[in-house]
C-alpha cells in the first residue's frame, strides 16, 4: 500500500495536514492511532477555536475536521505505527495490524499524552478511580467526591466539567496561584462545588480495589495528610509521543521533535506538526496551523522531487 503522503496522528495538526494534502491531490493516508481525533476529542467543550461563538465539543470538532478532510480524498487507517524505516525511499511504515505502508513523504503529528504523577497506586488503580479524561469518565463519578491535580487550563476546564456530576471537587495545586486563564479561574472560584488545596502535591493514591484516598504533602511545611476521595484526575502537563522516532529524528531534551521553523525535520521528506513539536502554546488552533504548514511543505517537497526526476530523465535520454 503506497501513498504519496502518510500522516501519523489524527489530532487537529494531522487532520488539517490531511485536508491541505488532499486538496493538493496527494490522496493522503492518516494513521489514526489509539486516539482518533487526538486529545482534543476528549475535551468536553472547546471555547477558543475560531468560528464557534458558542463553543463546540472536542469530539464534534475532531469529527467535523475528519469529515472535511475525507471529502477531498483522505483515507484513514485505524492502527498504531510500530516502526518507521527511513533508510530507504520510499519510506516504509509498519503497523501493529501487520500492514506495511510506503510513503514519499511523512507528516508526524503524534501529539502528546497526559503526564503521569508517578506515585504509588497510580498505575494499580488506573481505570478504578484514576482517570485522565473527565469527558470519558465523568459520568461514573456522579454524586461522588473527586480530586483534580493541577492548576492550568486543562485542570480547571476538565474539573469544571466534572462538577456536572460530582458532589465535591478538590483541586490540588503545588503553588498558591493558578496558571489557568482568568475566565476559567473566575468560574472555578465561583463554583460552590469546588475547593482548593494549595502548595501541595499528591504523593500516593490509596485503595485496594478502587481509589479511597490520596496522601498529600504540603510543600511549605512538609506536613503529610490523607484526603478521602473516590477519584483522581491528574492534569499536570503532557509528554510528547516521540518514542517511535528516538534515534531517527532529532529531539530536544524534552523529547519534542526539532524542526527548522518550517516543520521540516532533520530527514528530508519527513515533517512534524502540532504538540509533538510544541511545548509552549499547545493549542488546537496552533496545531492546526502547523498541520497546514507541514502539508504545504510536503507538497513543495514532492514537487521538487518530481521535477528533479524529470530533469534527470531528460538528461539521460539526451
């Protein structure tokens, strides 16, 4: 199975890249991975994406972007990429479904995954009270008490979504001020279901078959305390999904793919876009912009390659 352009990842960056590549008649293939639509599809409501004055659900936004790209000829493959061979042209992509796909150009838009707390009990109680997706699991905490860890936009946005279901929401933050946008802070401070525990971190998640409590450490006093809770939602940042490309593409110290400012990586023909390259802005709209640029760069790259081949053929026959 050969495609001129293969896009790995299906968030706003990947789907925008697919739209632009498809409109350039490149018939791209999007390998969607474990999370079709990317992290944005797990967000309850997106209020800062241009064109939606009343906001739009993250899943609905991703679905609309996917349909728009499909309209112009984008194809989709529901698999995980397990290996990319860049030592031959075209590139060879292997998936966990046993498929082998070749590509003249690759756009990497694998995004980032939620950062884990890395504390005892977190892995053991995953899906038994520990969750990283309020939209996915909020319903299961109806009438209960939950803890959200973090102080940024994701923590408050997803925490406020949880207040639709829970009786009490406790936001644990390692500082005494929040990093979230002022409008989200105002909503959280004015919500009677929300309370804050400042200058503290979760050092353990406790429970046998389900989450029963968290152990907290006050970072100023060192005091330890136990807080009963039915669930824990960590929102403390993200880790780029680049392990697949370690040793292949140039990565920075945080694991993000390094580009030249034009989405081009250290390997000609491979481009990167979205949160897999961005540890500063990490917004759906900036990711979409990256996807547009990557598709345009891929289009120009393929045109240059085609021109070079035609020129070489003409020279050889002369």
